């Protein structure tokens, strides 16, 4: 029997990770609306997903004013739960946006809900908030599963651990889980780098010298590698550290020295998006600054992993 087209409401949309995931998975769908407040994320979303209505600030949305949908997605803002942020959790108003998800889903009752946040939401002091989230979803009538997934286990060489929460009004068949099957990496850090990045991305020699002095790291590598400035280490596992918004930008690419000179550079926007699961030219990045693009990538969903999660969820449709 032919399956119905999924009607998606893409909340906290960013560049539209959920829409990209469905598209990449080849799942028939229609995006009935999205919710986003960041000017640049909206710009990037609209450039790539034409003619979809933005319902704006989720805290102001009246569920009755939304069109019907059967899939609600949302990577609700994670700053307050991330180990990089200040860790204020629910004390920060941004930590309470989850309640708007509940408020909307309680009325609209979509068949499926997919939420994402940083792994930190499940640990230590944030655990009670996490448990409250699961409890609230159950209270409004959902069967719930959750799992921490890492992008590097699904084909993209990025260490990106995120907690994914799936909720459905349907019965979950025994033994079924939305977690996609893990697969060994076929491509590594070096394979996702551009061949000839623009010279402007390279640090000057006095800058690499300073970086060497400050971090105590010798930029000697056998192959292009990821340098984590925060932890003062060059990754040797061929995997990219977690891509984060550029205000936390602590990531560099270290290339093989030429004539004894260090070659250290920033990652290009194109590379950022490759590490977020995009093929070249799949997403239009024109007209945005380096930091706007990197912020959206750092906040975004790994669309390769999302497409695999979407395929699993579609099994239940
Ligand atoms: C972690 S990002 C989600 C990224 C998205 N999943 C993607 O694939 O790009 C959270 C997003 O929520 C947006 N946001 C924050 N507060 C919001 C609000 N009150 N209403 C709607 N969106 C909001 C932020 O601007 C940010 O783009």
C-alpha cells in the first residue's frame, strides 16, 4: 500500500536539517512550515527551501494557527546544556523552549516527533531536565525512545555526539528502534578537505609560531589532520572534532609542512558543510559571511545521519 506523504513542521529550523534529511532519504514529504528567529539561519533556509512559511518565534506560536502536520522536528537550542555553555540549564529562558514543543504537540498531535540536543542534556545536573522531557512527551500520549548517536558511526568522520529523542503516537513494534545501523567509516578527515583552499584561510608564520608557543604543539603531521586548540592536541584518528558555532571556533586544519614551514589553516565553509553531511553544491551558501555559515553549520544537524534516521522512522509510517 502506498504510504502517505509526510507533512513536516521544521521547528528551530536552522538550515533545515530535518528537511534536508527527508530530501536526502528520498522520502515523499511536504514542509508545511518552519520556525526560526535567527536572521542568517532564515536567510540560508529560504535560499534553499523556497516558499515555506516561517512562523517565527516558537514561544509566540498559537498551535491553532498552524497548518496540520504529522511530523514535528526540533533541535531545540542547546547552549544551556552544552559543556561549552554556562551550564545554567533550565534557569536560562533558552533552556525552557522545550515546553513550547510540548504546548504545540499536545494540540497538534503529530504522529512523529524527532528532537535533538547535545549529549550534555543527558548527564549530571541536566539529567532531571532530560527526564522531565521524556516524561512530558509520555504525558501527552507518546511512546518515546532516545539514543546518543555519533556522526562518525554513520559515515561522516566527525565526532558529533548528540542525543536524539523520537516520539510517536503509534505502537512501537517489539525490537524496533529508530537508531540506524552503524557502519565503518570509508572517508576520513583528510578526504573531506578541499584540494586548493584559498590562501586567506592559512595562518601567517608568526601566527603559527605563536600558536605553537601557546599550545606547546609541534605541527608535524603525516597527513592533514584536525587540530583541537582547546585541548591542545592534533587528532590522530582521522576524525574531525565536533564542529561548533564559530564563536567557539577552536578547530584548525594542520597540513604537512612545506620547506620546514608550518601549514595551519581555518576550515573553509565548504568543508564545514561536508562534515555536516552535505555533498558539494547540494546546499547554496552564496551571500553569507564566513562566520554566518560556520555558525549555522555548528548549530546544524548532520544531514547524512538525519537521512538515515528518517528512513528508519518512515518504516513506521
Ligand atoms: C541547535 S539549532 C537547530 C539547528 C537545526 N536543527 C539545523 O539543522 O540547522 C537551534 C535553532 O533554534 C533557533 N531558535 C532559538 N530560539 C528560537 C525561538 N524562540 N523560536 C524559533 N527558533 C528559535 C536558533 O536560532 C537556532 O537556529
